[in-house]
């Protein structure tokens, strides 16, 4: 478990070919920083391009090669040069003067326009069910509209916005070392704002601080006041009142009532009118696509999808001709602590509780030189109208997880159905239920598509790399940190740091100091030992940020492990495993099985990408990283010999519409293709590294299968999840595998088993209850399920 940090290690950051030192960031760790440029030149990959399949016109616009070279800026670094004034007094009051100079557009008469909107007027005139024509007094309905409107929003107060920006600027400079933003990404968004179309930012949700940091950033870049769609469950009434005056939006609780409820109908009409007025006025809107931090539930937010549905509906009915969607992500060295307890995850944040948290953060950082870093990512904007037109053409049939996997798990069949998996864990709320079924499907797939883009454009922070190296017991941190950084950049992902390698390691270890023990064993050498228990769990949560980078290779490595499980001993030598031939069709089958088993919230496959294309991508990645090598069968034409190949009809036209670099587009040709595991010296360690990225989730699933013999059923979903989580904790104490002791993994296992048909849900007066299905009541089938999962786990 110990890891060596050698003081005399020869590994150093590589310099650029010209030998010049480049500085990408304007502030550092108290010393001169150099850009980490470990591969193919001195520039990092520019991430965040929109989907070329769904939005080809948007992909070509709002982008130019020159913006990739603009570098970074620190949005919380405000100096005398950022104001119109000069002098020694300005240098001391630059934060205050900067906040006074920010442009805040005047608030228009929004309540009157909302009252005059078509939907509200139809209710007042009684032309729709639930209106005043059904016995309600118009004055009472107007008062109810005003009450609902007051719950949704309030006119932003310019003085309060300026005062809050000044206080927030001081707080961010105390908490963060820097908040970095790529100038090229900001230039794309500013160019999109000049097109006259409303901007809708769709963001991930790491912490509640995201809803404050992003509006501050856009205000500092001259884009006005950002309207943030907050979750009313996460805020107390006093905090909601403050956030409304700063531009916040809240969905009224009446909007979630049934479709035939007059109160719900009125609330949804008012909310729709608010969104329409906001889009017409051109104010930018921020919607979080993920659930609040600490919430135990699906990754995709039901509330976020409801707000996205309102925007889609406004564009479809022609209130605005189009809207530009901007995927956004914010990453941190260390995310502020969020409640992970099942009982306290939904506790709202009060105004005084938030103030005490701010004071506690400032007190903990007072006199501490190791502040955290943050990175804001703005992906390429794309047209919502273009996505709506193109997305409807690629919808196909889907099957449930029970239909896809249960016969294979029980050994009733071996063939994997050639169809996609239907798995929706996010419930549909009232505003989304009011849409047509095809529009609901459009909103769900749009949200998944944008969230996949946001996660793919997120940079990997230094603490995530350090946590991965410590968790996987790498021996030399200096050399392995440089190697892992190089692997991340080679896969088209960015890193959220720069600087001298030794300084980066010191910074990361200082932030992880509460979870590791540092022991000096001899002069110049430092022994890093992760703390058992919660320390390992925290490192596992940090290392999960690397999973999107290596996800394709990790799925492929675990699939290969499952293919070899019945042929060679698990602890057999690598040379013995390399003797076996692996057919391409067998690899496809194992990849498909693992894809169906893994939750959609983890894979985040884009709806426009089929499972077969993803199998091709996984196989290509395994070949590119050197784990698999093609095996030429005797007497066959070499795969690289394309001189005498004849074009078949299947090659002339591909039904999927996806053209990849893989040579596996024809199933008939794939039957004769075989591969071996590479015998290069680095392959065994890299193979184990990839398998261990998915091992916490797969081990939690395997332990959940073993727990079926001990669990107390029937029980509520929450009650059974608590039972499973306690079992994971007890197993972690016995085996020392604390990576699986995560409540999120427990609830993911429960939901996956429910979709697989292992657990069945029945209604009861006290609420839905889970019970074991008759199919898996026998111990034989339970063992088959556990064996099916464990084949993908590499010891």
C-alpha cells in the first residue's frame, strides 16, 4: 500500500523543442511554472467540440483554429489594469471598483409580460381546462399567478449583484489559487452571444458553489447576469429569497402536480411563460443536468430535464427561432464536502449554515499556502433547432436489461440481441409529463448527449492522478505521474494543471494530507501511505474522475478478462494468456455483455452512437494502446493487404451512417480475425490498471449478488439499499477493500438488479417494496449471477 516518492528521481517535465519556457497560467505555486508538454509539441488538446453527427452545421461554425492558441486566463485575478483608474488607492480598491464597472442590463417589466403571455391568458379567459371559465374568479387567478411568479423569480437587484460580486471575489481569492478559463472557449461563447440567439448553459454539478461561480465568471466576461435554475429542495426559504434577487429561478412545487390538477396546470403555464420571456429578452440561462452533490439517486437530474423541456417547448412553438446550447463543466482539485449519508443527503442548505460554511472555509485557509485550483470548461455552442431535426432520424427500437441479459446470465441462450439497451433511472416530473411522449424522449436523449459532452470536456486535475497512483500502489510517483499525464493527453483529454513536476506532486499531496501518511525513510525519499478506511474510499472517489478518459480501454480490458476467465487460471502468467487466440466476434460479444451490465449513468453513451460502433471503438482503442495484436492465420491474406480487395455492397453503404477507422465493418470478415495479448513488458501492468478502474463498481455488483442470500426482503428500496451498504462496509473491514464501501455504488447495484429482473417492485400502502423475483429465488441462479459478474473482475 506504500508508495515511494523519490527525491533523486530523474523524471522531469519535458521542455518544448525550442527550449523556451512557456507560462500558460498567470499564477502558480509560489515559483516559476512551466507548461506540462509531455507529447507531440507544446499545445494541449482543444476539447469540447460539438457532435459532428447530430449538429454538423454548428460544428463548422463558431470555431477557428486560431482560438486554440489563445491560452488561459485567471478569472478571479483582478488588478489595477482591469479598471479604468490608476494609482496606489486603486490598487487597494480594485475589487470594489471592478464590481462597480460591471455592466448589468436593466430589468424589464417581466411580470406584466408574463401576465400577457398566451398560456396565462388562455387560463384567465377559460379557453383551456382549469381556467376561470370553470368557476374561478379572474382576480383570484391573477393573485395566484403573482404568487407563483414570486416563488419562481424576482427582478435582479443591480446594487445587490454588485455587492455580492465584490464579496464573492474576495472569498474566491481566499479559497482558490486560481480559477482557469480557456480564452478560446470564452471567445466561442461570446461570438455565439453576438448572434442574437439566447444562450442556455447546461452544466455538470460538482458542488453548490457552481451556481455562484459560473454567474460570476460570465458577468466578469461581459455576458450580463446569468439566470440560474436552482433546486428548491437544496435551499432554505431565506436562501431562496436571496438567490432570487441575484437572478435565481425556482420551480414551484405545484408544477409537479398531476396533469388534471388546475393548480398544476396554472403553475406550469406560469413557468413556461417565465422561460419564454427570459429567452425572448436574451438573458443567458444556466441549467444543471446532474443531481445536487451528495444526493443518492440517478446522475441525470429530473429537475434539470424539466427545465430543458421548457426550453425545447419554447423553441418548437416558435417563441424564439432557435437557442444555442453550451455544455459546461467545472472541475476542482478538491470538491467541497457534500453530505453522502442516506438520511441527510436531502437536507436543505440554510442561509446561516452557508455563512458559517464560508467562515469555516476562510478560517481553514487562513495562513495556508495550499489553496485549491479550479477549471471552468465551456464547450462549443450548438443549435437546438438543428439537433431537434437531426436527432429524430436516428431513433431505433430498444429492449430492457432483463430482456437483454437475463437469458444469458441463466445460460438459456448465448446470442446477444442486436439492439440497444433501454435504461431510464431519472423519473419524469410534472413539467416534462405535460409534453408529448416523443418530446419527452427528445429531452432525455438531449440531456444525456450534452452531459456526455460536458464530462468529455472536463479536465483531469492533479489530485485525481495522484489518488489513482496511490490507490493502485504505484511505486515511483514522479515517473508514474508524468506517464499518466502523457496517457491522458494522448487520448484527447486535457489536464487542469501546469507547472514543475515536483511542485505539482507537493501541491497534490498537501491537498490529500488528511487521507495519506507521509513518512521520511531516508534523505531525499518520502514514503506515502494511504490511510485505511475512509481515506481509501475518498481516494477511490477522486480516481473515478479518470474513468471517462480510459473508459473504452477499461471496458475492453475487463471484456478480455471475461473471455479468458474460463480458459486460463486467474493468477496464470501473462505469457500463458498471450498464447490464446481471441476471435473478433467473441470480443464483440463480451464487450456487449459488459456494456449492458454497466449503468448508463456510468457509460454516458451518446444516443447517436450505436452499441456496435462502440464495440468497434473499444477494439480500436485496445489495438492502439498495444494490448492486442492481430494474428494472421496461415494461408490468409494479410490484413494490411488491401490491393486486391473488392468492394461489396456492405462497404459501399453502411446502414449505421458511421464511418470509423476500424477495419471491422463486415461481420463476415470479422469471423476470421483473431488477436493475441501483446507480450510487451508494459502490457501486464497497464492491463491491470485498466481493469482496476472498473473494479469498485463490478465488485460492488458481485457482493450485491452474494448478499441476495442474506438480505431481508421484502423491504423498501431505501431500506434494502441501507442493508446492502452496511454489508459492503462489513466486507470492506474484513477484506480491506474500502473502494466498494460507497452508498452510490450500493444504490446503483440495487437499481441494476431491479432492471435485470433479480429484484421486483410491487406497490403497497406504505410505498413500493422490493422482493426477490421467483427466477432468482434459487441459490443456483444467484450463483450464476455472481459468477457472470465476477468473470469481468481481475484480481
